[in-house]
């Protein structure tokens, strides 16, 4: 979430300042995708992303991107092992 917001907000409240702040740091991939979607129209999105990269944020959604262990990732996988594909029959 953004504490020192630039004046470019135009008086609008930012998505990260409304609702549940835990959404931006959720474990669930679906919740993180919701947070990313809320960032889409944010007036300070690029500033937020740049600031998070500069601070080397370890995790959370910043500027519409998911950070995990200090790196931007496209998607967060769910917990546990991925399912194995069923074996093909008829060979």
C-alpha cells in the first residue's frame, strides 16, 4: 500500500486505501488477482510499481504486479504440488 502518494491522485481515494488491506498481501492466487485488477485504473500505478522496485519490496501486490521474494512474477501458484496429468490410454 502507498503511504507517500504523489499529488497526481486528483482527489480520488486509491484502491489500496479502501477495503481490506490484507487483500494486497494474500496467500490465495485468486485474491492476488483481485488486487491486481483493482490496481488497473489507479492513477499512481506506475509510481507505486517504481517505488516498490526501488524499495525491493519482498512480497505483495504493488503497482498492479505480484512481488514474491523481491521479484515480480506473473502469477502465484497455489500451495502444494501440481496435479499430475492422467496417463494416455490406447497405445
